[in-house]
C-alpha cells in the first residue's frame, strides 16, 4: 500500500508489519490529530474473522484492552483504526529466554487478569492469550489485543466443534481437544504466560503442534518451583492452579485471577524480610558543654563539703556515695586533721535503642495472526482439524 492520505482522514506514515491476515500501518488521524494504528485486511484473508475482531473490540471499554476508534471500507480495502501502542509487546520483553523481575511479573499479571475479567463479564472468550497479543502504551500500561478468534456469547461462531483455534504453545486442553471453551480456557493460557514470565521458558516445548497439543492434554508441566526454586510462592501456586487440566479446577475466569492477585502475598524464600541493624550515630557535643559541666561539678562538690562540716560527726556517710577522695596533710605524727570527703557523682547513661529497618527482597507492534491447520489424531480413531494461529 502506498503512502498518502487514506479515506480522506488517515495519513499513512510507516508500515508496522504484515501477515497473511492483515497489514498494519502507523498513521496520523487528521481529524482528531492523534496517531493511530491502521489495520487492513489482506485480499485473501477471512473477512468474517476481521469483522468479528472489530465487533469484539467495539464491545469492550477498559484501560487494559486495546481501543477501537474506527472500522469501515474504502476503495475496496476493509480497515480498522486502533489506538497506537508504542511500548511493544510482551513477546519483545521475553526474548532470548529472559524471565521478568517478580515485581514486573506481578504487575503485568494483574493488569492482564483485569482485562480478561472485563472481556469475560461481557461474554467474550479471547482464545488466543499469548505474549504477542499483550501490548503496552507509552505509559507502560498493558493492553490486551487481537480478538480475531474470540468466542462471543450469543453470536455466530467462526469454528465448529473439532476445530482447534489458538496458538499451540498457549492453547488449553479443551482447545487442543477441539471442544467448546469458556473463560477457564483463557485462564489456562494465562497460566502458560505466567509460567514463562516467572521462569523464562514454556511449560511445554516442541516444534510440532500436534505434540504440543498432546502435552497440553496429557502431560503435567515441570512444577514452576522446581524449575526455579526461589519463585514467589503465591505466584507459583496461581500458575499451578491455572494450568490444571480440568477447567473446573482452575480459577473460573479473569475476575477470579484478579482476586487471587489482590490477596496478600505469602513470603517466598527470596522475598523473606531481612532485618538490618543500622550503625549508631554519635552525637557531637557542642564545644561549650565541657567547661560548663566542670563548673557544675565543682559547685556541687563545694556544697557537699559545706554540708559535711556542719553535720553531726556521729552521722554515717550517705549510702549513695560511690567514691571518696581523701587529702591528708601530715604536719606532725601527733596532729593529723580529719579527712575531707568529696562525693563525686556517677552518671549512668541509658543505652539508646538500635534502629532497625526492614529491607524487602528482593517498536510499536500491532498484533496480527496467521492461521494454520493441523490434523490431530484422536483416541476415537477420527481426525481433528487443528487451526492454529502463529
């Protein structure tokens, strides 16, 4: 497609990507003066699926779901205008087997769960939750995108029972079996995604879609806390629950996931709080304090001498005197003046409490999906057509 102004409104600036299904461009909306992502249906792609994506997006309005601005057809080109998301995809952040920091994983998981909850409450099942369909805006806010194969309650379906829709690495067991799906299917895909964010790897890995489908159906993934022993326990438990083979054993939907993520987190081996004793600060005494203190001590000593000289000689010395100083001037063997006792005060300084501190542990992309078909053998001897998105 050539640069220029499309439909009298959108000035095409640069191509963002192309797949068998669609072509995406960064464009500028001349009427509203804002950047948009224009998505064009390719000539050989399924128009019904493209329209379905537009309807699904139009039915949602949530901070964690990509917004649809416009949909239509001009000069034989079917298009939709979506919000432009320059923060890239989650797939970009997980490249090269890198896992995310636990704080970032928890934040992304919570935003994704709330976006799914919004869709599920409105009768939509995404059916293709994967890192390439999780995008970020300029403020690093998560946006769930690409509802092209979404199941809509009460609407027409683009698939029949026995057809597999989704991305092999992230499909649920019921998707792999070609069965009907509900919100719990998205929960399973969420679990796969969470597993990868926590460990840097997928629970099941294979280049063969059929083998992946079999593993989702029949093989238990390596426990996340075995792959990574220092994983936060609450996130590990949520991953395990979301990856249950039985849909009824998982959190029911996005709202249930969000509730689990809102609950107080349990400490993990790596996140256990550590108490650190800070060094005691020494106060600097003002320069005048020592001379003044000496004068006070001398005055107190003089007062004590006066009291002792006027006191009855039979009185016993005060029991609180801790030390005495005796000065003797010996003039003759027969004449020795009585000793003079000067009490000195002993000052005990109370220890200052230690201060403790607790240290806790520690290019813009518009998704597009390619569909492939794979024949999956079933136990009944029949074959299942597996349509998977790339």
